[in-house]
C-alpha cells in the first residue's frame, strides 16, 4: 500500500511511545547503571567500568547456563516446529471438528505459567503422578527430581505440551489461506504428496512459520516460571536456564552489578539472534 | 486423444437428493468430439464448473459415466486422465521459476530431463513466455500467470483435453481480447479438445465452434453460435444470448391458433392442435421485429442510440418489447405498426420450442 | 493413509488433556487419597478444596485481582495501540521503521531482566501493589504485540475507505470511531485476546509488583503450596480454576484465533 508522508503521524504514536518508554527505557537505564557500578551496601556505588561485563563473559557459570539455554531452545524448536506443522497438516479444514480442535489445542496457551509448572510437577511425580507412576510401573527408572536426564526429558516434554499448539495455530492459519485451486492444479499436474507440501503448502506457510519460530525462539529464551516451578533449576544446576540463573544472582545473592551486566548481555544475545534469523528468513522475499 | 462422452450423468452434493433442486447437475448426455473448441455457457451457479470438475476428475459424479474414447474413466483420479485445467484465479508455484513451473507436470511424470528442456522451450515460445523463463513466477502479472497455467496444460503431449474455468476473470479488459485471440490461435496449432467455461457470451461465441448452454443444472441447448442465435430451443437461450435478448410474449393456443390478446400470430414452428394445456409463449429477436405498414400497432416508450442502429422500446398488446431500428429509418413518435415475421417468430411451450423437446 | 489422518490431532489432543485431567481429578480428591493410594479417578469425590477457595478471601480475592489487572491491561494496551497501528499502516514518517522495530524488541525483553528495576520504579512512584502497576508493566510486551496485530488488520483495509469518508465530510475522529473501528473489530478482538492471554499467564512481573492488595491468584497458589506444607488438593483446585477464564475466552474467539496470527505481519 502506498503510504503518504505525514510527520503528524507521530502524534498517533505518542501514547504507545510514552507507555513503552516508561516501561522499557527507565528500567533499562537502571540496569545499565547497575552494570557499570560496584556497591558495598549502604547505597554507596562506585564506578567500575566494564569489569562486570568482563567477569560475566569469562565466567564458567554463565557459559554453562548459556549452553543449557541453547540446548533447550534448540531442542524445543526442533521438536515443536515439525510436530506443529505435521498436526496442522492433519487437521480437518472445515466443519464442526475444526472448532473443537482449535479450542482444545489452544487451552495450554491460556494456563498461567506457574500453573503449567505445578501441573507438570504433579503429573510427573514418580510416586503419585500419572505419568511418573506409569513410567515406573512400566519398568523405567524415572525420577525427574533426582536424575538429570529425566529432568531434561520432563522439561522439554512440558514445553512441547505448552507451546506446540502455537505453531499448530499459526501453521493452520497459513494452510487454510491456500485456495482449493492450488490443490486441484497440483492433482492435475500429477504432483506427489511431497511435492504438494514442498511447492504449495510450505511456501504459503513460510510467513506464519517465520512468526512462529521467532516467537518460540524469543519466548523459550525468556522462559523462567515453568522450569522454576517444575524443577527449580535442579537437580543441582542441571536445568538452570539463563533466566533462572539471572534471578538467582540478582535476588538470591543480591549481586546487582553482575546481574545487570548479565541482563544486558542476555538481552543483546536475543536481539542479535532474532535479527539474524529475521534477516535470513525475509531476505529471499526481496529478490 | 479421444472423444469424451458423458453418459446419463447426474450429480448432487447432498447424500440423499430428493427434490429436483437438490441436483447440481440434472441428467445429461453429451459428446465432445476430439479436437473441438467448445464453450460451456451459463449464469453463475448453473452447474458448469461442477460439470467441468467431473470431466477433469476433481469430482466424482454421483450417477452416470465419463468415457474417454471407449475407456470408462469415471473412477480415475485427475492425474491418470490426461487432462489439463486452467483455473479462474491463476495458480502458479510461487517459489519456482517460469521454466520449472512449465516443467513441473513433466518431471512429476518422470520424463527425462533431456526431453524436458526442448519441450518447455517449445511451449514457452507458443505462449510468449520465452523471455521470462528464468524469472520467478511469483513476480508475473495476472495474464502472465494465466499463460503459465495454460503452458502447464499444453506441455504434456498426452493431454486429451484442456479445460478452462473462466480463465479471464482476473485479466485486465484490454488484455482479455489479446489472450482470447492467443487461445484461438493455439487451438489451431495444437488441435486438442478445449472446453471453455464462461458466463460471458462474447467470450463463448468468439472462442467456440460449439457452445453448450446450461441453466439450473441442465443443458438447454448445444449448437454453433449461429444456431443458438437463429434457432433458440428454449426461451432461456433466447434471453441469455443476444444483446438485447429475445422478446418473449405470453400467449395461448386456441383451436390450433396462437393468440395474444385476441390477435392471431403465425409462427415458424408447428402449433399443437386443439386447446392444449401448458404455458405458451412466443419469441422473436429484436433484430427481426420490423416497423412496417401493416401489422400490430404499438406505442414507443424510448429510443436508445447504440451506434450503427437504435434500440426502440415499445409497448405492444400490453407487453414491453425491444426492436432494432436502422440509423436511417424514422420512428414516428405517436405510434408504430410492427411486423412479426413468421419465419422468425417461434412458439414455446413451458419454455421449450414446440415440435422439439417437450 | 488419508483415512487415518484424524488420528494425529486426536492423539495430540489426548496428550494435551492428560496433565489437565490429572490436575482436575486431583482437585476432587482428599489429601489422604492423593498421598495414600494411586487412583486413576477420585474414589470419594469431594468439593472441600473448592469450598475452601470460595470461602476464604485470601484465595478468591486472588481471582478478583488477576481479572482486574488483566482487564485493565487489555483496555490500556488496545486503546494505546489503535492510533499507533493506524499511523504505521497509513503514513510514512521520520523514523517509522526504526520505531516499529524498537517496539518489537520490547517483546523480546526477558521479564527476569526487568523484575528488579520494575520493583524499584513502581515503588518510587507509589504504585506498588496496585492493579495499575501490573497492568502498566504488562504493557511492555502487550503494546508491541497489539500494535503488530492491529497494523496487520488495518493494512488489509483499503485506503479508499478513509478517503471516501473524508470526501463525505467526516472529521478524522468521527471517521475513526464510527467507521474505521467497526471495520476492524475482528482485529481488535484478536488483539484483545492476545493481550488478555499474555497478561493472564505472566507471573514473574505480576508477583514482583504486588504484595497483598493486588496479588494474583497464581501467586497465591505458589505461596500456599510452599508455606502450608503439601496441600496438593487445594493447589489442584486453584489451578483448575485458573484454566476456566482462558477456556471461556478461547471459546468466544475460536473463529478468529487462526486468522489473527495470519494477518499480523512480520
């Protein structure tokens, strides 16, 4: 659409600008402020330059949580995106069952995050939880509070349970926007099921899948409440993701300087990765 | 390549059709000769797209058979029927180049790559796409995309028929004529059966050698454009084809005479004897209704100039009629006398021409 | 193969329902039954857990609090986003693209990063432990989302609509409120749905910014679970009740959910 040049449009943006600036800039400045100072209590602060940043970037602990974070985000993307697309492809296109599917599938998205954590905590308990009990009855030695592998399995399963529906809804929205004529033309052209997916469905889903991956990437990098309630970051530190570690440092140990420096590095990593992904995904469209 | 025969074909989208309205297609028998240029003409919702999809195999008819030559293909899926179809809205594979789009049907059928290239280039030449072979198909205009769709149909050598489902709907008016001529030209070069679905009589009459007119799920007449104009088998055909359409006047048949408001009319076709039952109408095209010295008096309501002739709207025996008047003929304002030429005046019973199908 | 396709969504939905079923079934069990024998469904169904919640203000006020700030947030987010989305969809102006991207980056901000500064900020301006504090804090991620969704819907409305209205003598605000807003009401519905959803499920900020008066139900839950030992039945009942508002909201917008995402643009 052709847009007209109109600088007065800024007035329309002011309410949003004020709200977001108040919520984003002021706290961000606070964080930046902490990140370059040192305190010995009593509200006395000293300029410390980039010491905290250097310390965080070199610390084993940060590397470990970042690595865990990357493994977590990588795994859930690798599972949720293909699974979500597969489910969307198998869903009915019209009729009564569409509403039933959509309503049921959207349910996990609207459950408060700590309830999700609590629900899975109860569901997976080895002695009284449905899943934990069943797994043990079937001969698996399953205990997510003690064994690292089980904790990761439960954490990823919970995220798949929680968020795959988002990918399904997005992919489904992309699929239903494809006119019937495309499928009919493909049939007449003798296209295989795979060719229909590769040349019709996937290209039409590309835009919504970009949104899906971007949202899932950002949100999984920010995930805090669910794993805290489920495993509390344990056993040991084995499921301590970036956010959990950050809160431990900031509120648990009250090391404001390092926590602030870590926040900024954390935020920059998300921005950078999102930007790279966004650029790569949209580059082809401009050609 | 083969003749296409539709035998006792009926279709309903409902599982248990009861009333006649439940049928999207009422029983029909049709033959499409190999290499013919056909048009399927009718208003929206008359069942022409349903019929087309049955021929291409996208839809399985609830009753009857589809034969290609002597083979029964009723249960065959579209890809086994050697049929190509061009849709109302252009379908191109966005991520592929024009070349890959044209090659797609061949590659799907496992044609060797060495044979694909020359064939695609040949078809691209026919459809004026040679310059764009290496561009992405998504960047083309609507008419370019329709050419790709058409090219994908032509590219297969084994195609029995090419079906067009209102292919010019989204094309700019000034390009419509161009693309239509292109189609006509292609039909001369590639003598395959082409079936063209449209609701636009100009498109149908200029493209096709044989036009099939449909209304309310029924074939009302099949014939050349001349036959449809000169000898409409049904008042609907008279109405739908021609501009303005045929004048239709309710009448009655008394003792073997056609009577409108006490005036006896002579018609070209036979009049049933006695006092038969049914709804009777006479039809005469505006082209054949003349101002004369003797005949039926009428009053003139309005005159519109249409270029080489004028269209006069008159009231005659209480019915509003239209007639074409040559540029140089004078129209008396106080009233005219109309000559109903018996050679072009026809009697219809319940819509159908008497003496033909009842 | 095609005939078996329905199995995929069916199994998926079954998988989604299992943990929910376990939570709901546990909410009807007595503590003894939960901790004693492993039972697939409640042997002696009891409403005691729900009775506790509906009679104890420290429980049910949690719901009132949650619903209050979520509603307030939805109203603030959507009303602020409407004019901004209109500006982005209709006009070019200095820095528009940068501004749009900057707004979206706030959607990426980890709540954990902002928790402490938010606490200090809202304490300093005296809003700590009010609905408004949580509602305003949640605009951080909901306003960008609402702008994004609404901009997508508005770009789908042809500009001729605006121009025709001006030619017919409508003033801008009359056009905006009488014609434009009704035209994109589906978009507003979708945006409101997502604002509601993200505000309802978020807990970290909500918990940080409240103590007693505005404490969300989900926070009440965690506290009870840890302080009064292992009252799993009560916890399950409270959890079950937090699912209900979401389920109601989904039911009303079911036809828009799929569309809403599709129309927002990247």
